[in-house]
C-alpha cells in the first residue's frame, strides 16, 4: 500500500481482511464470555485471589 497509496482496491482489500479478523475476535470473545456466564450460573468458576507478591515475581521475570 505504501508503494501505491492511491490504489483503492488495495485499501478495500485491506479493509475486508481487517473486518474479517475483527469479526473472528468478536465471535471468539462472545463464545468465551458465554462459557464463562454458563459456568458462573452453575457455580463452576473459581477465581483465585492474586497476591501482590505473586505479581511482583511475574514482573521480575518479565524484565529479566
């Protein structure tokens, strides 16, 4: 696109590809959300409490 910025077919194709990717992400997020809601209704979800010390350890490993 940078070689031919006025080629509108390239811009259109890029827009179509980006739209498809966004739709895939939204559908995946909706499926995950629905699974979470169903599990929560059945009280199958357990979210452990995260301690500050654990976060500091993760932060330390990221910067190594």
